[in-house]
């Protein structure tokens, strides 16, 4: 399923930015302030990120925002017998 939707999620390379945690805290504070004041922010956070920060249990489908193809492949393996592929995982 192709989508033009952009989602916000932490970068895997954010640790390379000096003082990145301060930037995250600032972005979080601005976002929280907007939510508390009732402003429509127009930010689409990745589903797995929202679930993580709210303490909601994650599922395999939450990976969809990050890697749709990997998600579909993992779901296929869960729903089918991978022995039919004659593949070994070493």
C-alpha cells in the first residue's frame, strides 16, 4: 500500500547530534504545551512511537510506519509455515 503520509519518529542517527537529548526535551515540551493548550499541531507521530510513550503494548503491525515491506514479510511468516521455503536462518 503506497502512501504519501509522512510520520514523525526519532532518528536512528540522532545520537550523532551534540546535545540531542536537549533538542528532544524541547520538542517534547513544545508538543505537550500545544496539546495542553488545545492547539491542533498537525503532527503525525509514528504509531509505534505514540504507543511507546503512552505505555501501550506494541504489536507487529506497529512496524508498518517504519518498514512496510518488512512488516508484511513478518506477518506472512507468522501466518504461514516457513518450512515450505526450505530456508535456514543462521
